[in-house]
């Protein structure tokens, strides 16, 4: 049980940051991961109580903030739709035909035995 006050709360106000451009601030503010940490004033609030020392928790909170901002500023790569290769289409159709033949043989056997 942690009886000493070692918990750290880091407040980072996006709008007052001089290290970020205005378009970067908008990108960060609209990120879904960052929205979890935003409060009503537009501050990112990160808490850390991982370590038993306040210094360790401060460095952990700063690392969390840096990682959060880096991930928020990464450009989103859109997925390029790919075409299904003709060989795969042929293989799928062959399997379907084989299955239908198997089932048709079963049906014929049942009809002949009656």
C-alpha cells in the first residue's frame, strides 16, 4: 500500500504550447486516443503512480505524454484496396465445384436406393 504521496498528475495545455503549430494542436485535439485524456479546459491530464518515488512517476508521466503526442501526430496511412488474384478466384471456384459434385453424388445415391 502506498502511504506516501508519490502520485503525479501532469497537466499539458494544448492551446498554450509554443512547441506546436496550430494545425498540429488541432490534429492532436481531434485524435481519439488524446480525447480520453482531455479535460473540459482542453488540458491533457496524465497521471502516474507506477513507481514508489515521485521522480520516477514524473519521468513516467512525461514519457507517456511524449508517446501520446508522437502517436497523435503520426500521419494516418490509408489502406490501399487490393484486387483478389485470378489464381485465388479460380481456386475458390474449383473448391465450390468439387463440394457441389460431392453433394450431388450423395443425392443420387439416396434416390437410387429408394
